[in-house]
């Protein structure tokens, strides 16, 4: 009887913990406010989650808070929040044996969320955009380099099949060009084109700077591949406007149950979310440019999840076996095969893949650029059936950067 009571108490503890609210459900109101453009309310809800939410979800709460502040154009406030998230992500890389054991018996939500690899990279991308929006090009370039360093480690040391994020390379080109370093700007633009060859008019600065830096062979190759591309040198009183548009909603994870009974496996899958996929345009007077997708986080997320799905499936097999062992122990302790099976069914009913992810990220990072006379301009962004007007000051031979969020 004592063994039966102990088994029942252990089972009850697992089931009760499995019923606790998960991050995705708990923060629905925050996301709804965010996607409706009510950034102040969303930021307040994110702050409350950071302060009062469970420790295992702290990283996600910080990531969402930082992104919401970023989308609200509160760049200075976003910076320390995302810096804190980056430090926490680094500290969570160490594996907790007790957490892993609990996750095997319950589900993956029982352990602290460590972040997908691409989410960790996007911390630095968003930080670079924060700094760039504040006019701090040097600090922004530091963040771009950190993306490269992280990816190099993932590919060379950890043997992961990732590519550089084209948007980080392209942003590096913009920042170097604005800083008056055409050689470094060309290198980054060329790298972005290598990663994302279909950038259309966004290839213009690579061709222009190849010529300006004496790279005749590279310039000829670019011109031959893109015969319609114009790339005249900038005039003495000419500057540029570059828009980085964070468009749409990043994919969400869902739980996929494969098999049944002892063969049950529960793994996460990414599913795209609906958003208005029209062509965004940037206008300044009579000048007009279409935004081009430089990096699709919908695609990047799938690649990064695919890299570790084998390990996730292996853990799911171990989890099912462990739950089977607990159920068998309950059956033996109670001398009831029926209770043993009911225990197994109850334990596997709590099996769910970890659905947590950085849902405030965009689906795509798009870029549009215009060459305009130096001076003050009203630029118009048309996207998702909405019109946004911004006033920008363009200095000669410089780049005025706009960062905007659309859902």
C-alpha cells in the first residue's frame, strides 16, 4: 500500500505540473496588443512577464520585451533588455541534469528555454538595428561582426549546416558605406549577394562600389549578370535612403504527435502564420522603390529546427521509455495491469513538444533603397494596405536609415 501511495503521489505531481500555464498561452494578450500596434500596452505586459513569470521562460520574456520596445522605436530602452537576454542565453547553454530529467518525465516545457540558434543570432541583428537607428554606426557594426563570429563558431566548431544571415551582411554594407569605407562596404554587399543572389535592385551598391574601389573584374561580372542595373557614382550633393522593413509574423511551433502507445513520439514543427504578403514600396517625391526580401526567417527557422530534429526525436524516444517504466512500476506496486496502462496514458497525455519561440520576430527582413538629393525629405512607406510617412534628413554621400515594423 505504501508503494502504491508513493507511486500515486509521484504521478499526481507530474500531472499537476503539466497543467501549469505555458508561455505561449499566457502571453497571448501581449502578442495581440503588439500585433495591433498598441506597443505601450504590449511593453507593459512584457515587463510584467519578465518580473513575475517563471524563471524557465525568462529568456523569452526578455526577447519579447526587447523586440516590442524596438518596434515601438524606443531604441535606447530596447538595448539593455536585449543585452540582458544575450547574457542569459549564454548562461543557459550549460545543461542542467535535474531539468533534463524532469523534462523527460513531463515535457520539454519543464526546462528553461534556451533559444533556437537563429534567435540568438537575431538578438545581435536587432541590436545592430537599434544602434543604427540611433546613428551609432560603430556600435551597430560591432553587433554585425558578432553575428558573423557566432555563425562561424556554429559552422566550423559545432559543424552545423547554417549559412550567414544575408540581412546582417547587407546591413554591414549599409553601415560601412555610411561611414565612408567603400572597400569594406563592397565586401559586405558582395557577401550578401552571394547568400541571396535574387536581390534585384539592391545589388546596385555592390556594382557601384566595385567600380569605385577598382575591382574591374568583379564589376564586369556583376554588370553582365544584371544588365538592367544602373550604378552611376553618387553625385556630390546626392545621398541615399535605406529602409529595413521587419515584415510579417515569424512562424510558430506546434506539437506533432507521431505514432501511438509505446511508439509515440512528440516533436515540434514550424508552421507559418498568416500575414499580408503584399509588395511594400518606399517613395520620396517621384522616386519609388519596391522592398526586396533579404532574409526570410520562415526559411531560416526551418533550417535550424531541421538541424536538431534528430536529437529531439531521440529524446522523445527516451521520454516515452521512461514513462513506460514509471507506468510499469505503478502497475507492479498496485498489482494492477489496468492501472499501469492508465498511468502510461496519463503520463503520455502530458507529452507535448516545446512550442515556445520568439514570436515577436518578423517573418521577413526586407530592404528598399532610394538615391535622393541631399536635404530634408518626406518619405512614404506603403505596406499591408497602410501608409506611413516619415521625415528624413539626407546628407551628401551619406545613408539615412529607416527601421520600420509591419505585421
